[in-house]
């Protein structure tokens, strides 16, 4: 087995980011799923107010991005999907997002705690959650209006997500 095959085999089960047109994330995720790709499209609930009504809407945690596991052997099928701009890459190769980062975001979304986008943080005191639905997840702890928030970052995209937590869980 050559080195090229090893890289391809490793990336066949790796997570990659797909950059989409503005507000096309949901459609792209649905189309890729219907084509048989494993897709991760995390959303959060936000309250939007108009003159005549207030409504809860689902918005993407990572605007303009959808995550896909493997499937790069069908790159043309991916790129021909309406709404996709490109596969995020580094030096011409599809960039791999660490499995741990995707799983931490997945656990945060599935925990039913209120998560929302947060400005990217790279420095700060890293903490590990010791109890609750997010036990074992590591992130950066910040204070916002007398509340503690755990910030998780996807380094490759330079994007972060925050969730309110109880300080006793740290």
C-alpha cells in the first residue's frame, strides 16, 4: 500500500468542511444527505422579532459551512450540488477537521443547552467539564453578564460556539 492510499483511506472517514453560498446551508445539507453522504449541520434556536410577530427560527451554528464525512472520492458530485462554493482546503488538499471537535459540537447541540455562535477564541484558560451532559468536553471558560459560558472552537474555520453552563460543572 502506497503513502497516497494511506492518506486517501484516512481521509475517507475524516470530516471536512464545505463552504456554501450565504443562507444555502440547510438546502446543501439536505441534498448531500439525499445523495448518501454523512452530513453534520448543527443549528441553534434564535428568537426573531418582526413588526407584527415573534418567531423562533433555526439558524446555523457555523454560517456558510456544512460538515461532511469522507466521500471525497465523489468530489464532483459534491461540487456540483447547488449552493456549494468549495471544499475547504489547505495547500490544495481537502482540510481535515479533527473528529474530537465535531463530536464536542455534536454533544453540545444534542445536550439541549442553549448554544449560539461566539467570536473565535484561541487563547484563554482551558477547562474540562466534570459533570452534566457535556462531561469530558474541553473548552475555554468565559463570563458574560454574570453567567459562565463554555466556548468550543473549530480551529480550521476560526469559528467558535458558546453554551451557558453552571460554574459548578467545571
